[in-house]
């Protein structure tokens, strides 16, 4: 969701400096999503958006750090999903036992949604509703914030996990749909921006707010809301940060565990895990356990200042087509985001 003050040109700004050989941060490799049934989730999204299962495994729960789980026994079904811009990692921590939907409030705290963009000529929201999406946005249709060719809506999938759906009059890609960002809602925007600036080694691309108005109220289904935001752009994906002032984003009561339904972590691909881990430790980032090996990757988990899980990971046997590098499309040499 972008500000009324942001015209279409603001959606098409230059990306960060070009990737250099051996650079530390290669992009957002995946967003982790904990689900109640992988097959049902693949069927729900795969009917509407590009959602290719490229790997599926059952792994012991003990592969995950103890401090990231509410329970450590049993097995976890894991499916790696390729989308045009980022991988999604679906995880079912209780295979064969569907869970009741869980609704993280729009004003957080935590990872509230992944955003899917699509051409206005073929919007995804109507097809998702037909498949069982429950709209959050008032009126059951996307909202035009400012007349700059983009409309916005929130909805919840069958697990109660929220997604954002943006329709674009002038799409930046040729795909039928693509994921563009993951949103993190925090009680302290300045602190979380400082954290990501340290982790990513770059400043935010922009900040906005506080913003408010009836159209924002309609999108979030909250009267009188006010919020401020910030955005970090990597080569393939964005991280969108929000702090709600009205209603105030509460402080998290506990650390976010990976086995709770919903968006559960952001994983960054790095060229050198040992170097990336040293950099996080030097910045006093809270590491979670020791590095683990899983599905051809070496992974170090950590937490942001709000207790949300992140991971840095390096290929250690996984094929090159499971790397984020082939998904790079934010091209600084071309200025704005180029069509792919």
C-alpha cells in the first residue's frame, strides 16, 4: 500500500547499485509461510498466480533451531515454490492435521502480508475470491488511492494469512502476476529501518508518512487509521515496513515462532554465510542457534528487534536454479524497473 502522495513515477524509481561479483547480499531468496495443508495452499494460489513447486521434502523438526519452534518433535513438510520474482517456502509443521485459520491483525505486529501485482486487464483478486479468499478491504473490490494507475486491496487466504493485491494499468512485468514485496509492521519504524539498513548494507529507498484518509481506512477496514512507512529494494524484491499510529501497532508479546500459521520469516541469499554471520554478530543482531543444513543450503537464523525471524543462507549443494540470482529484474542500469 503506497501513499496518496506517491504518484506512479514513485513506483518506478531506480533500484540500488548493480550487483557486484561476490557481493554479500544477493536478494530475498524466500519468504517462509507456515500453512495448515501444503496441497490445499498450492491448489488455492496455483489456480490464479504463477506458483511452481520445484522441491518438496519431509524433514525432521529438529533441523530447525529449538528457539524458533514451539515444539521440536515430529516432521515438517516443506515445499519450495518458484514465483517470477521470489521463492516462497511453504511449511506444514503438523502434516495431516489441518489447523484453524489464524488472523494476524492488519496493524501487526509482524509479517502481515505478501503483495501480488497483476495487470488491471487481468486482475487476480476476482479469481482468488472465487477460490475462497475473504476480502478485508471494504466494498469487496480494490481501492484507487490517488488516480495514478494502481489499485489496492487486502484479503485472507483459507489459513487466514493476509495478502495484498495490486492491479496496475501500466504493469512493470509481462507475467500474469508476480510478488513484489513482503510487509513488516512494527511498533518502532525508525528502529526497524536502522536494523535493515545494517543487515542489507544499504539505506531505505524511500520513506512516507504519516498518511491517513478514508481510502486507507477502506483498504485496511479500520476507521481513522494513520501510519508511516519505509521501503528497501533488493535486486528481486522489496521489504515494506509500516508503523501504525492509529490504531497503534502493539509491541510483540513474545518472539515469533516459525511453526505458527502465517508469514513466518524472510530468508536472504548470501554469497558467503560465514562473512554474513560475522557481520550480523558484530552488529549485535540476535542469532538463533548455530548454522544448520537443510535442502542443499547452509542457514543461519536470527531475529529482528521485534522478535521476527530472518535467515541468511548460502547454497551448499542446491542447484543454481534454486538461487535467487536468476530472478533478478530490478535493473539499475535501466533506471526504472524493466519489463521481463
